[in-house]
């Protein structure tokens, strides 16, 4: 089974080092928690999760958010605290639904 209707996925507190590109197959995903891992890079493919509304990347080792974050038009909540971020890309302003 392909889990094509998966809407929520919680993968917090593991040893994930990079954004799992396989997650982009879950087109209905609206909540994704990858907090408290060892993620160092996101890549561009995560932006294909068009229905994503909640994304937690807190407590990782992410040095930068890629500009592709601006494609997440339905994103309402983005948790990115406790990372190695030096700046937030200007494209974040395209996330018009973002509340916090």
C-alpha cells in the first residue's frame, strides 16, 4: 500500500540527517513533525508538499532554509527554533497563510 492519503506524520526524536525525499509522495500530508533530529539539509523537494499546513523542524542542525519554502502556500505553522539558522529567506513572505 502506498499511503497516498497519509495526512499526519510524526518523526520527531530520531537520528534523521536529511529531509526524507520519499515524503514528497504523500501529497495529502498536512502535518509533518521532524523536530529533534539531526537534519542538516532540506533540499528543494520538500516544497512539493503543497498541502502542508504544519511543519516542525525545531531542534535540528539546519544552517539555512531554502528559498523553495516560499512554495508552501498553505503553511500555517512553521517551527524552526533551535537550529543553526543565520537568516530567513525573503521567499518566506510568499507563505501568506503563515500564522506562527
